[in-house]
């Protein structure tokens, strides 16, 4: 007897699950729900995108096309006319000064939920990257990675201290407190910038010590008016309103961590998220969906980066406090997933859990005693097992979902890429400088003096430059504002750079740092290839582009440098070395499975033709 027709497809994304870790944990019996899905077949690997980055990969999942078809190539992009570095996920346009700005999604292409909507089938999409601003669809969508904080960044926190000479670190504001250790402290929470004056909009706060040891009350005009914060613990949400003008306000929510109360206060404030009940820009479709969801499950993080990795990188919060905040992220996402699954009876359901990716970025070093980021730090067996703990949490999510699966449900569980160590940085712009392809302005030398954001480059004498995590660009005439490479010479120069970079060695470690480099026309196809890096660089596991080069800087010294940051794991390497994992509750074609195949598979399961531009093919037999 044939199986009944599939009525609903449920897709659970567990971002960044590494196949080798999953396989080891399955062998140990630590992932019982994934083991049910794997059966006797084991883990299937799914080919990721070039580059293997979350926004790129999930955009390919959603559209069934390579990055040349959807236009997302990196977290960052540059305006070739001005060389200005900006977000690669979305941007804002204001064509008329009398009209408010609007958000524009950098991801193009036709999504699987677009096609399902056209066929009259509903979708529920929770936190898919590159879905901001939200797509219109038949159903509901809550945008994910790409939603900014209230200041327009990926996550801008605030550090409050009475200590002097404390400088702001990455994506951070520092607010100086005047604190005598006894009387209430007057301070403020920083909101969005005034686009005309560039000054910050603020909300006043008062910090009051309670008689109970280690407890502080934050008084404000927000909700609640008095918010208790206990030393070492994250607070509940504070709902605040920033007055922008006579008829306009920006509504946000923030949480606080009291690091120390005495003798003087040290306080940490999370990035100010859009209030899901009243976001500055729409973050859901229909627009009221975010508010309804918050009413039903409680306030939740809305910014694209939920887990506060910058607070840990900047050493403002501890690993334990970072993990406590990650636990809150799991709780929020599971609550919204359970709520929406309970209402879901047909079509496509998608929910992404980002937290495994963030935890691996920050804690991979504890798996490797020799990792440069561990120098001077004692071993911590609890933190060494934190990554596996989060894989088990992902398995619990799968068990929760299985309760909603019947014989007319196709369940797909997958990660968009795997994971690896990040021990060594490669200074790509410094390599271009040594090769005579990049020149600094007169009087500048590599290092801090050369600046970041491409500021130190002499464009009249530069043929190629790097920014972002995936490759490098030619300084092309007619495309770049001050380009010098003639269009007729571009193809040969791309090929020459790719050949020279391929096999580049890290002699200090005695191994290859760059497995290969490829001209973009060997990697991408589609209407947006012209926006891609000219040369794609595939790093060997353990290596990655340097922090400096990714932000358009030119470092001094060796081409290779230890990565001593707490961001110690990564996946921006050769895509062949970092596939994702794929599980289904039905038989499927395992050999050669790729992210481009998932959208056609979902459409096929629901009896809908795939889009005319989709490159993949169904994985169903």
C-alpha cells in the first residue's frame, strides 16, 4: 500500500552542526532523537555554499540557487563607487527626504515560500536568515539574521563603569558613571542616532542599591518602572521608548547584567532590540505577527544575532554568563516553535536554532588545549563539554518536533554547514601588498597606521583589495570609483591571483593555509555574479582570513598570525571541508545532496513544481 500524500513539511535548522561531532555523539548514544531519524543509514552530509556562511547558505536553502542567483555573498559588502563597507544582508534606501527610509533585502531570487504562496499553500517561517525586511507570503514569517538592533548594527551593547580610562571595544558603547558607592546613580540607556545631528537619543535611568546584598534596582520611564537586577544574573526585559520627534518614537527592549554592585557599579546592557510589539521597521509578515507571538509566548530577542558573542569577545561577560544567555535563546525559540507547531496543519513549517553556531564560534578553543586562544588560561572541563551539551539540546528540539509528526509529515533536520578550528589568521591584504597588487597611501605603513575600512589604500596604484570573509576584489575601471584595472585585463588578473594564492603555505606551522583560490566565474552563475568577489579563497581547516583584512585593514609583520580571540572556531574555509548534516524521516537520495536540493525537495513533497531558475533536484526517490 502506498504511503498517504504528504500534507506538511517541517524543517528544523540546527545552525552549524558539524558532521564529525554528530557522528561521534550518535555512536555514543547521546542523540537518541536524531538516531531515530538516521536509522541504519547514519548521518547524511549536505554540501554547503561557497562561502560556507550562514546568510549565504540559508539563502541558497530558501531559493534553490547558488549565491550568483540570490546575491548574498558575505556578511559584508562594499559600495564599489565609494569603497564604503556595509552590511551584505540588507540596506536602507531613502529616495525622497520627505519619506521615511525603507529596508531593502540584499537576498534576491524566488523563495520556496513564494512558490508555495502562489500555489495557495501556507508557510510558517521562524527566523530564517536574510528575511528582513519580511517577505509577503500566505502564512506567517518572523525575520531572522539581518534584523538590526535599534542602532542599526549587528549588536551594540553598553558597558557602565565608574572606572576611568575605559575605552569602548568592538560594537560597544561605554557610559561613565559617577558613583560614590551609596547614593542613586543617574545614567542613561543609549538608543538610535539622530540621522541629522548624529547625536544619540537617550532614555534616563537611575541605579539604586537595595538593602539586599548584590541587588540593584533600575528605575526608568520604561516597563517595568522598577527592574531588579541581581549580581551575576541576567535581568528580565526592560521595555523602553525613545522619543525621536513630536510624532515619532522608537520602541525597544533590553536586558541587563549586573557585573558588580560594590564598591562601585559595573553594569552591562544588551543591545537594544526592536520591541516585537512595536518595531521601528516591520520584522514580521503580517506586521502584527511579531506582536501576537510576543503576547502568546512573552517578549523575545528580535535582533538577528541573539547570542551576545561580542560581550564575551570584549571580556565584559564570562563564558558562564554567555551560556546563560544562550540558554534563554533556546527557551525563547522552543517556545515560539511549540506555539506555532500547535497551530500548523498544512504547508511548510521552518524554524532555525542559531545557538549551536554561536556556541561553537566562542567555545571551540576548549576542545583544543593547544589553541592559541587558550594561552595562559587553565583548562575548564565544564566548558570543554559545552558544545556537546548544545548538540543534545538540539536533539531535544527534534524530540519535541517528533510529537507533531504524523504519517503525512515530511520532517527535515539539517545544518547549513559544519565547523572547524580557527587557530591561524591569514593577512590577505598584506599578501596583496607583498605581491605588488595593493599600495598604501604615501607615508602610511602596514599596521594600525594604515587604518581599517580600506581607508589607507592608494587607489591609483592598487589592482586588488580584500574585505569580508570570502575573497578579494579587483579595483576595476568602470565599477570601482577609482578603478585602474582595465575590464579587458580582468579575467587574466583573476586567474593569475587565484593561481598564485592557491597552495599558499603557513611556514611557521609547516602546512598549507589556502587550499585553493578560484575566479568567480568558476564558482558562481546567475544574474548577480557581478556583485561577487572576483576571487574566492578556500582556506584550509584551522585557517581563515584575518580580522584585519576582513575589515579592509593591512596588517604589519608576518602574513600569518595566531588567532587569540575567544572567537576560536569557524567555518569560512574550503566548503568541501565543512558540509552540513541532513536527516529526514523518509528515504531520500543521500549521495551528492546539496543545499540547492532542499527547496525542490520541499516543493516536490507538497506537489508543487520547482521554480524555473532552481538549480537543485528533489532528494525524494
